[in-house]
C-alpha cells in the first residue's frame, strides 16, 4: 500500500508525506517540495504511524492541480493505481522512483539527516558552476567532494573528484565539469573515513558545451591561430587551468577594486559589479566629470533649452530592414544602451532631473544640400538631394574608368551581402567570428587589408585602388558593420543630450569617485597580489602618491595607457597597448539665433545630409530635437575625421571656427552670418589630454591577434573600453566591454553564479560561460 498526504500551506513549498510499505520496512517520509523549481527542499524520516481516514481524490486530479500550481486542495491522501509492472508490494526504492515521475523532475536524492547540504542555485549550462555549502553542524575535517551516482555508497563510485577542502558554512566550491560528465548525478561530500557527509539532489547538466562543440567545431579548431569568439569568454577558458577550490564569498566580494576611468565602460563595469554584490569599489577619474568621450556641449541654457550639440557620440542605430524581404530587425548590440537607460531610470525612481529618455534621431534628409563646384540655384541655395535625384544635371558625378568599375565589381563579389547585414544586426559578435573565419569567400576576413586584397589578390591597379578610396591598412570589417549601422531604418538619441546618460550615474557613484586623479604608473606586488596605482598632483612634482588595490579595471584608452609606466607584460598585450592606431575627429558647433534651415522652401528637418567640397568641412548636421521650435539653436557645422582630424589640430581654435563659419555662410547664404550668435564649441579629440584620439581603428590582423589578449587578467589588471570590443566608436562598444571586464573579474574570483546572473541580465549573449 502507498499513501501520499499533501498539506498545502498556501506557499510555493508544498509538504508531502509519503507512506512506503515494503516487504521488510515501512514508515513515513515527509518531503518539502518547492513547486516553482520542482525540487525537494528537505526530506525527513518520520516515525511509523497510521494515517487518518480522509477522502481520496482522483490521481489525475491531483497531478493536474500540481502542474497548474493551484493551491485549492488543502489536504490530500492519494492512493494511485500503479502501473501493472509494479509488484503488489513495491519496495521503497521503486516507490521513490514512481514519486520522482509524479512531481515531474523533483528529486529524492537529497539526503536527510546529514550534516552538510549541497546545492547548485543556477542552471548548469556550462563546464563551470558554483556549489553552495550549508552546514547543519560544524565539520572539523577535510572533506572530499565528488560527482557521480546518486546511489553511490563510497568515493570509489564517483565519476570524478571535484576538490578536497576544509569547509565552513555558506561557502562555495568552483566546480569544473569534465567533458564526459553525465547528467542526473549527485554531488556528494565524504569525510576522511569515507562516511557520507552530504549529498545534493540530482543535477541536470544541459551539456551546452557539447552541443556547441558539435555545432561549431570548425570554429573551435583554432585554424586561424586565435579563437576569438568560440573561446572568447567561456567561463571554462578562464578557470580550466585553475585548481578547483573553495570560494570565500564574503572575502571575494570585499576585494578592493579600482575602476580607472569614469567613461561609459567604467560606469557600466561599476554597475555590473555593484549589482553582483561587490562592496569595495573605487572609481578614479582623471577629469572633472563622468562620461569620457560622451560630451554634450550646452551653448545656451540647459538640456531642455535645446541649444546644444554632441561633441562626441550622438546617435544609436535601432532597426535594420532587410532589402530582400522588407523584414525589420533590431540592431541588437545597441539594444544594450536602451536597456541601460531603463535600468538607470528605475534606479533613480524616474526622477525627471536624472531621466534618460529617447527621441528619434534623423540621420538623412532629402532636403539636405549638396554644394559641389559652386553650383547654386536661383534661390541662392545649393540643390537638395531630392532635386539632384530629379535632375541629374545638377549632380557632380564621379566617373570611373572601366578597370576601376571592374575592380569594384570584383570586391562586391567577395564581400557578403544583405544576408550578412541581417546576421550582424541579430548578433554582431557571431558575425564578427564568421567574418574572421570565412570572410572574403574563405580567405579570412581579418588577414587582408582593403589595399592588399585589391592590389595583391584581385590584381587591381594602384590607380583603381586609389580611386575607390581603399589605400587603407584596415580590414573590410569596419566597412561592413559601419555600412549596416548607417543603413539603419531608424535611430534614437537622448532628449536633452547624451550627457544625461552618465549624469544618471551620479547618485550611485559620487561617494566612491575621486576626480582629478591622473594615474601615470602601475606597479604589481606579486608577493601580496596587489595593484599599486600612482599619481602626482602636478606634472612638476618629482614624487608620486599611491594607493593599493586587489584588482584594477583600466577603462582608459590605449592612447593614454601607452604613456604610463606599467609592469612587465607579455609581448602581445604590450604591442596592443603601444601599436593600436586611433582615428581623430574634429567637430565645430555654431549657435544661431533661430532655426533658419527649417524655414526654407524645402525645410531641412534634422539629418547629416548636407555635404560640400569645401576642404576640411565634412558633414553638416542639423538638430533632430525641438523641431520647429523657437529661440536659439546649435548646428553641428563641421564633422570630419581621419587626416583632417589631425590637420585641424595644428590650427588655432579661433581660426578653425572662423573657417567653418565662412563655409556655412557660403553654403547657406550671407544672412547666415547675421544670425550667428558668436557662441561656438570646437573639439578635436586628439587635443584632449585625457583621450588623445576619438576611437580606435585597428589595422588588418589586429582584431584576430589582440582581442583574445583583452580577456586575460595581467597582474590583476583587466583592460576595458571601446578599443577592446568588436566594434568601435559607439557607446554600445564601451558598454559591452564593461560587462565583459566585470564578468571576467567575477570569474577570476570564482563567483560563477554572479557572473552568469550578470550575463543573463544584460543579455550579453556573446559571453558564453
């Protein structure tokens, strides 16, 4: 006979009493089962007794209530009709197996009455997991932890030994699973004499690593010498060479961590680490504000007077439309920005003074002006893009010779089409790996510069290569992802300026942030495993002040770090710091007393579509905010990068601004000069002593060679920032590096559960642990 009594306590944990009557034993076992996870919480052997007489509901009815999670049945006594294959008097082991199927995956293996409780608190989806230890009574001996059969009677029955260690309450183990570990086994703890001290419930191993190895075996063979995505940041890659050990969680979370640099990578890493429970974080910023290269300049008034311009990043591509199918896709890597804004709004309780709200950004406008060869219409303005499209005689076309056209067609044959753009939109990180492995029709995407591919492989002439603008040492990767971004169907920007994003961090970080501290030297104390950061109050000082930390996340561009005195580092990471090239950009913003561009017969409403052949001007962008508003407004009159980003740095600010103003008057008409308020802002990032450049522009081979180096911890230093990401020049690039660096530190400390939680929360699916 088998009876199950269920006492519903109006809570997720349900209490079952299982009456087992076998040939030689009988008794009651009380099980506490968490219905939210279908796992046994506790199991207690009760004294033998007699169940009271209670109406017996139907077996199917009870199971239906359990599956629906209903709590309507207060007390149930269940006498199921067992399958005929069971004997009339089944053994307790047989009944236990039947009961396992009844609760759909709950476990009886968690042993009762033992001094140690063992459990995993997150799904075992990788070869690294945390085992949580709870002691019911002190254990003063070394304990051996194993994984194997849940019925194992000795250590010899185990599949593998996890670790031997002394233990204390609330401790964790780092469990590194072998490739061949089987699912549904149990974690067991054994004393020095071989007695069982504790046993977990059966562990479901999802074997994701095995599926991945089969699915992506071509990417796991290191055929290119570096596995830059498949092994990019699996937790096992960081921990597999470490001896499994116990983790003192309190000690790990109290490690003193310095985040050097309060740009978006540094702020993101702070958020991830603090939400993971790290309690001793310090932010060190060389400047006097948060945000780094995120820099909104307010020329008159504040954010909502709307006379501002973005002197750093200014937009976020949101959606891409496949031209073949007209299907719209999220550009997923930039979704991280929107998620961060939502998180900050929640943390700040939607305080309107700190809110981060998105509005549409207008990237292109058919009423933008094209000023080439001095061509103007009778109205005194250059033709618009729409007018040129309707009348080709207004265009100044570039005509290629036949050999150049042929070379251009050959390049297009080797570059992926819109299908690859869709894959980049869906997962930029997998697309990056795909291009490195099989780009350029299997030749490898990062080993060829644009110039070398055209001249040495396609046998294009130097003249044709020059005509196509490909005298460059960069690979085609930058062309591909930037091409997808700038073909986006929609963009967003932040109402009131992008500086409102770092502004939202102030309530969180002000108390732990030191401003005006410019780190110049780093030393590592190998005996005590400490990072020593050094600075001085003035460059004239001969003595340095210093402070020690357990770890340092360096959210500083390599253009600055290469000036530091660093510990001796391996050659490859040293070369990355010294050699990674940076692009410089210059922006000039001019303020006008009114939004005159919106008053034209063909009004220009936002967009960066106005271009000219006036040297050194580049693009002109009109504000996408406060459309048709009144009062002062600021135009991004000139935005140019590359060689001009350096050339303008040699010209005084006053001369540069005057040149740009004269160009705007030439394009828009002399009355423009009268509307100029005299307020401006010029920013050439190469002149910024805290940046020394705008964004990194790796040459061919540097992604493939250097990216794996950024995921290694050198002398307790972790490098983060947009320069360490797969894409460059975007806020999303900085944010994903901040997540990666934080997860890297959490794994370094053995906090696997926290690392997984961070990855899952921020949807950093490219980090596979």
